[in-house]
C-alpha cells in the first residue's frame, strides 16, 4: 500500500501544483500526424478527464506512442489541437514547454533509467534538477517514492542489477518524483512476468488515486488494462475505431473490439499481409 | 568512481599536462633563454646575404646575442637591408663588423658581430658601418676555375 | 528522361549526386548542432562536476595509451633519425630532429588519432546507447535539456583533454628520444639538449603545435558527440556511428593538419 506522499506542503516543487493537484485534463481534437510522408494519425479526437486512467490500445505501429509524444510536446501535429491543462502544447515556446513538462511524468517502455547512476540517484535526478531542496529532504522524498513502489531496500543498486519488473518500478518512482499532474505510460506491461504485471497494474491504479493525477496508458495488453483503467480508446490505422468504459468494452459487440479483446487471429485486422491470391502465386512458377 | 577520486585524478592529469607544456616551452624550446628584454635594433647592409633567413641567430664570438628580425631589398642601391634585434645586455662598438657566416659546411647561416676598438657604442636604430657579405660557393668555384684557366694561359705564353 | 544515358552510369551519377548533397546537408546540420552545443555550454561549467567527470573519462583514461605511444614514437624517431643523420655527419642534430618532428607534427596528430579511436569512439557509443535506451528522451520529458547535461560536458571534456594529451605525448616522445639517443646510442647529452633548445622556438614551434592540438580537439569532440546524438537508435546504428566517428575524425585531423602546416610553417626555413 503506497504511503500517500506528503499532504501538501513545503515539499511541493512549485506553488501552482497545490492549485492543480487534481490532475489536468487532456484533449486531442482532430489531430493528424505524418512521419515524412507516411500518415500515422488521421483526425484523432479524444478527451482524457482529470484524475482518470485512460488506455490507448491498438496493434503495434498504429501510432499509440506518437500520441504520447504529441501530448508531451516532443512532436508537433500536422493539424488539429493538443490541449493540456488548458494550454495548447504545440504553440508553447521552449521555456513554457519545459515548465509544462516539469509537471509531467513518463514511464518509458523499458524504464530508460540512467545507467550510470544508482536507483537512488535516478529518482533524485528530477528533484536535484528542478528544485533547491536540501539533500536531507531529497533523501526522505526519494525513500518515500521508493517505498510507494516497494523498492526502498534497492536504493543503492545500479540499474544493471535490477530485473525488468524492478527497473520498471524504479522508473515509475522516478516518474512521480515531483508529484506530476499527468503521468504517461508507454507499454508498462510489455515483457513482464505475471507477478510483476499485477504489481505494476496495481501501482498505476493506486498512485493515480492517491496523487489525484491523470494517467494515460499506451498498451496492447487488454487483460491487465481492463483490470485497472476507467476508459479505453482503440486505434487502428491512425483512426479511433472504438472507445468506451471498461464495462462497455468487455461487453462490446464491435468486431474490432471483440477481435482485440478475445485475441482472434483474424478479423477486422486481417491475418494475411496483402498479397496475390495463393493459387495464382503458386501456379505462376509452373511454366 | 566517487567525486573525490575523480577530482583528484583530473587534477593530476591537468597538472602533468600543463607541466608537459612548460617542459616543452623551457627545456625543449627556448622561451626564456632568448632574454627577457625585447632588445634593440641594429641595421646592416650587405651585397649578398647568401642563405640568411628570418630568425637566424646573431652571434658574437659564437654566442647567440640576438635574432635577424627582417630582411628586405633596398630598391635604389640594390643592397640587402637586414634588421637585427640584439639583446640589451650586450653593447657593440661603432666599428663592429657584421659578417654572414655558415656554421660548418652545410650548417645554418648566421650573422656574426666582431667588435672593434672604438669607445663609442652603437645605439638603437644605428647602422653597422662595415659588413662582409656571404660567401657564395658557386662564385668561389667559378673564381677558382677562372684563376686556374688564367694560370695555365700564362704558363703557355 | 534517363533513356539516353546507359542505365548503369545514370544510376551511379545519381548516387554520387545524392551522396554529395547528403554530405553537405549533414555538414550544415552539424554546424547548427555545434551552435546549439555552444549555446548550452554555460551549464557545463556552472556544474563543473559534469565536465570534470568527462575530463576523467576522456583524458585520464587515455593517459596510458598516449604516454606509451609517445615514448615509443620518440624512441623510433631517434633510432631512424640517427641512421640518416649519421650519413651527413650531422648526428648531433638528433635532438632537434626528434623535438621538432614531435612538437610540430607527430605530437598533435598522433595524439589526436589515438584520442579519436579511444575516447572519441567511447563518447559516441555512450551517447548513442543513451539515445537507443531512450535515456535522452526521458531527460527531455523531465524538462532537462540533454544538450546541456549530457552533450556539452562531453564536448568540453574532449576539448580540454586533447591539448594536454598532445603535450604529454610530445614530452614523453622527447624523453624516449633521449633514452635511445643519449643512453643507448651514445650521443652527447649536452649536444642533444643544447641543439634542441637552440633549434626549437617557443613561437612558432611549440605554440603552433598547441594550436594544432586545440583545433584537432574541437574537430574530434564535435564529431564524437554529433555522431552519437545523431545515431539511429538501434544496436547497428550505434556501431555505425562509432565507426564513423573514428574514420571521419582521423580524416579531419589529417586534412586540417595539412592546411594548418601550410599556413604555419611556410616561411620558416631553419
């Protein structure tokens, strides 16, 4: 059970955090994006309310991670609006963007821990970079975050010494180091053993509720997502093909959703990569 | 590696690196031996400077007392005007002879100063009155051949 | 459109043109990158610990190879030089030969090449790996500019390290030359050091050597951090980038050396 990190206080990194403690709303309106000439997102619209966990699901390469990057301001959309906490992200200048990012937390796919620093230093990193807190205070905060994810005893280990699940939990502790208003998760469940899956899932839910943040989870693990999220969006070929609450999705009759949830090999997402008819291809070699 | 160890090693590294530069400047090069003072200028005119180059040494009795600062041609008299920068701690008499010599047969070309007996000394900007041009080996050889030819010519008569 | 020219030639011409424009474009990109790194450099010095750490990894850890190579080069110079000078009865000039060769040319150039292979490739690999494992992206998302925190310290670490290493290379080379020339072969120590002092001038020999090593340091450091930053985020991408660093740095050093030597030592006879 994660200890609810400090009520308010002198430890909050910036005064405005106290005002917007209840997370921030994110909205994408008719967003399109292309890598070079390849159109990856076509007119995506989604609303992510404050304090909720929303999952963005879809097959590999359908643009889920791109959406995260757009929210974080690492990419600019070709058209459409990306609004976080009332600010239009693509229009922010460098300083404003950095100020916004200080209130974000992001969990990268394999943790992206800084390999030349210990676990403790990884989590202390954002604190040391963005606050003037004393070392004693930082130490207490780091231990608190580690305790929340259950790894207080691993503080002096190096990232190379951690298992996949542990590394991801440390990365999660680092993502919430400055009590962000939005946390983004890029494939948090990928490649984990069943126990770690359960642990991460529970942590995402509990931290979300305890800190009152908004969470965006990009994943293709339906089973784990349905256990913890409030709302889901399904993306296929750059468009939103389905959406709904966890309940609605479980009971949905939509063929795409059904194929995804039930794990059917063939359906709206075809099994066969586009090719000539089989018989024709075989016979063309017989002359 | 903790901070203290890194600081220590970096400090050692920078120290020996700077030490190497100082070594190169003083022991290998001649940063301080040239003399701390800028020196004074003397001018000398030659008919032929031979292989004299800029920064060639100026020696008196074989000891380096200065450097050749500039070499140019006087367009009216067709003489080579050589400017010498001499260390202030050495003074030369007004009847000093400046000659261009070669150290050894293939060695470097330098200017030698032979002091005379006068009591008046040369000052900054003065011109050296007597000069001796460089010995050009080709002229020597053709002179020798010419003499030889004249000699045998005389013998025949 | 390509019908008149035989297919093969057109193809290779197109590839050549593409390669040339690609290289020039890359050069422009690298220049903008340099400006960006310089712009973010003040932080590398305000938090001097970052840069000190990089000086340790680039400079201190290169000491062994630099000092040993320097000594060997000096010793070989002495051996080879003696054989040739002896033929003209000029074996007393050995000191000048070794010193000038090292201080003017071999010190900066060889130290630069060794530095590029050892430290340059390490820097590229490190940055490339951080890019591949999304550490740089993570830093950006945490509102910490990787240019200021990761790139600039490594850039300046290289610039400070290489000139010092080059001077150490020359110094140890001269020492190696002394060991072989005086101790082994038997040349008079006084002649060795005396001729050297008379023949090696602080301006222009030593200072030009230092200027060369600074220019090389700039080139190698920039290439190393740029290739790392620009590498494709895969294992192959990183390995390609490290190779490029070594190759391009080496070529740059040799080319710059030629250009600088022409300007610096043109007028000096001896």
